């Protein structure tokens, strides 16, 4: 019937929904990827770097939600 999908995650006594944790993890991954792209100078191929960062953030959040917090 039901799987062991986490309904809440506890961090320092505070309860957070799994999507919030995925969003924060996606932000950290996107920051690392953006810094890496900046170091190897691939960011010059982006038309609008903040828009590319936002898309990296959405992509990382979706992948983390899909593979870590999947039901």
C-alpha cells in the first residue's frame, strides 16, 4: 500500500517538508555547478547567466526530488 516516503524531515528540532529539503539541496548543487562553469569559462556561452542559473536550480531540484525523495 504505502511506501516509506518521508512526510517530514527533522533538522535541529524543526520539521520541513521533503520538497523544501530538495529545493535547498538543488540550490547548493546549482551554486557548485555555476561556480564550476565559471571556473572553466563555459558561462560565456550563456545568453543570460541568471536565467541559466535558475534553470540549473530547477533541474537539480527535479533530479534530487526524483532520485532521493521519490515515493
